[in-house]
C-alpha cells in the first residue's frame, strides 16, 4: 500500500485519526508541517485570518502567542512520534525478514530419516473418550564414530567404518492427558527378536533372535530400532530422535550443565582386570556435568556395576535435564527457546514426520505441563541369557506388565489420577451411528497369540469364530493366516467410517473387549478380530487390572544418588 492508496481513502477522514494518535498529520493528507500559528493543522481547516485560533483576534494576542507555543510543542512531539513509528515499522519488517531467514536456516539444519524400518503389525491406538491419545517417542543414543568429533570424544578410531550401535535406548511415554510421563530403558546387551528391516539405502536385513538390541541401529538405522521396540512392546511409537557423542556435549553446554549425584567419589578408569572406562571423575555429592563430562556420565558402565546401573544413571541425567529446563522457563522464554533450538537441530536427527522447526516446537510443547513428580523412570528387569552370561534377556512377566501399562496408558506413578480416566461429570460421547444387525456383516478372526514370542495357541481363531457365531455374528470365519500381536483388537476398514466403528464396537462389547481395542485400519479389507497373546483362553476377555504406580519389582530405578562399585570409588585426590 503506497501513499496514493491512503489519499484515495480520504485525507480529511484520516487526518483527525492521525492527530488523535499523536502522529504527524502530513504523513496522511499531504499538508506540510509548519511552525507557528496553525502548525500541524490542515489548511482547509484554518480560519480565513490564518491565525489558527478559530478566527478570533483583537486584544487576545497573548492568548494567540500562548496557543502558538503549545501548538509548536505539540508539533514537535508529533514529529518525534512520527520517527518512532517509522523506526518501529522498519524494525518490525527487518526482524520479520530475519526471523524468516532464521527459521529457514533452522529447517535446513534438521537431519531426518524414515519413521519405521520394517513392519511390526502395531497400529496407532484410537483416541480415548475425550479424543486424546498418548505420545510415544523413542530416544536413541548412537555411538557413531564416522565424524572426527565423535572419535575425539568417544575414542575407537578403528571403529570409524563400523556401523553405529544404539547404546542408549529410552522410550518416552507422555500420557493422553499430558499430565504424567515415563521413560523406559532396555539395556543395550539384551537379546531380543529383531524383525526384518530395510535401511535407508534399500539394503535388507533378515530377522534374528540371537542379537542384542543395540545392533538394531546397524541393521537398518533408527527406523529398525523403532520397529523392534514396537514388535517387543505392542506400543505404537510416534517418532524417534537420535543423538551422537558431539550432540550430547553441545546440548549439555547449552543448558549450562545437568545435575547428577554420587554417594562417593567416582573414577571410571581402566583397572588390571577390566580395561576401558569413560574417564568420569567426580567428587561425592551433586555436580552439574556439562560438555565432555556429561558424555562420560552417560557412557559410564563399570563404575555403576552393570548396564542396569548405567540405565539408572542415564535416567538421573534425564530427570536433571527436565528440572533444569523447567527452571530456565525453556518453554516460555523466547530467547532461551531459540538458543536451545539452534543447538538441538544440529545435535539431533529425527524421524521425517517431525522434520521441521514448527513440528519440533509443537512436540516440545507436549512436555511443558508434566510436573517433575509425575515423571517416572524405569528399566526393564533382566537376567542372564542362558547361551551367554555376558548377554541379557528380559524377565518376561515384568516386561509384559510394563508394556501393558504403556499400551493402556496407566500412569507409572501414584501422584495423580490414572491416565485416561474421565474427569468428574464427563461421559463418553454416544455413537452417532448404530451398529448393524450382527449377522449382516462379515467378521474375520485371526490367531495372534504368538505375539509374546511363545508358540501360538492352536485352533484359537476357530474357537473364537464359533463363539461369535453363537452370539449372532453368523458370518464370522477364522483365517488361516497369523498376525502375532500382544494385545487383542477389533480392526475395521478406515473407509467404513462411523458405521465400521459402530459394527466393530458391537463385536468388542459382545466379547468383553474395551473400547480402546477398537481400531481403524487403512489396510483392513473387512472387520477383523485379532486374538492377541493377552487372551489365550476363555470366551470372554478379562482385562488384567493394573493400578497406577504398580510397576514390577526392580523396574522403578529413580534414586537420589548413584552407588559406586568399590573398585571405582575415588577419594577426591588427584594422582
């Protein structure tokens, strides 16, 4: 918009508005600002006598002189305000341009990759009665040494060409109501089922049951690590975020250090019996670690006794980081947020669907309301692997309970109402579309009871199909194919919309399955009941009741200070 457009709108109408604001009228109606009588007043409004006092003269020259001084002073103020307005306009335009360029700079710095590296069979759960879903993010720490910076920090220059390993793996679960969160680790040397994966380069890797979970990163990248976690847990994971050695150092420096604590001095160094060590050297008590020291803390294993101890120390670091960020008002202080963003986009690699600054910002906002007393850390209990006592396997009963709590969004802590609970006075919305007659639509029943890694329950699909026919679903048929999964679900074609959901809900209700078991599936060809490993027997589903905070023994690993293995205790003296 130029001056001509303003003049066409009417100078006589704009000038009084400008005067009310204290701006110079000449910017709007083309009149020149003059000193003396009539200064700043449009000529069209001056009295014939030109004195600007409404045409009243005579013996009131003193009054006119006083009025002139007042008008001159007012005109001066208007000129100052005019320049302020112009300066502010330029600043706004300038910062808007710089902001756009900075935004594009940050976007251009983000590294991303595919969300999944294979097929896990796990689908995103339907929203709860209030329309909310949990958020699951897989956090991966890579030991990649292809970058000279990482070699300098992590050693192992002979491993430059070795595919990186995922030595740190944590699943961050944020409840549907965003009021509580949990962080779960699986120790890096745990033997798990790794499904078939394909890397970003197109290379395919066969499934294996004899490799530790940290090798998933070398078998198809972060997407394969995510697919493996989904296969193990039955939990749909929305995104992954990965950081390397140099990234840890830069993030720790940006926040100004992260508080950690040891009961005695610690020095994680080579000994006569065990070579290696992170080099971590800290006095007893609390220290804010940053830079290389933060990396040493996260990599230390020998001084904590084992990998479970390392996971515990890593969780202490995560708790300390959250505390530091909340104390710095990182989610509300714009300057602080920009500083973190600049470092974070270079430190992290993320899955494609969150590969922009806006999406990462929106994601971070999901964490701002989680209180520290509602953030729980846990490590899956493990035991020695029968084939190699240097490797681990998960304690099945403990792991299954943890995965069930995550799938059902049950809080890991006892400091609030169970996640997913209905607020007082609220009721689930009634279905808009009623279900059709039970015998009017087809139901395919699939045996998925091998989802826990054990052999499938033979004939389970046929038994449940017969059960459904007896309940009036006369078109129920068993499938010869298998779809192993941990949780039992009723899938309906996404294209069937409300009618498909209503029909699926009627099937679920007849079997005692909860509403959360009803899922829309874009790949489903017809309404399908998948009997998971959580329902190996019985005609009516009996959901195990798990209370908030009811973690299996040994899983909750939050401590005030870390114990130090005797060999690595340090008296605080150099040399």
